[in-house]
C-alpha cells in the first residue's frame, strides 16, 4: 500500500456548483490497480476504471484521490470484508 493525498469533491463555489477542493484534505494508504474488465451487470461498477483496497473506514464517494498525475473520483465503496474495496474513475 502507498500513501496518496485526497481531496474533497462537493465543495460549493460562488454559483452553488460542486467543485474539487484546492487543498489536500489528508492522506490515505491504499493499493490502486487499473481494472482489466468492465462489470456491466451492476451500474455502480460500470464506470469504474480503477479499483483500490484500503483499511481506511472513512473513505466515501466525496473523495478524489491524487494518483500520480491523475485524479481519481471515488464512485462506490464496498466495506464488506477485511479491506474496503474502492471503485474509482478518472476525472
């Protein structure tokens, strides 16, 4: 697992539109892997191009994780099991 910065998505701008926070909200230890196949049976997983595994229980769908040069928006978190499964897409 590596440590990555995360940002909050949903901070409202002066027009009331959600936007990405400008400053990092903290760090998260997560293992991130690109997905090799698309799961079309479930709409939650359809847009996901990356999957992550973490022990962090506070991760939610308002987070954006900085993965090198790419920012990944958390789509869905599956908290069942020892590690949380985090499904993400590029923004």
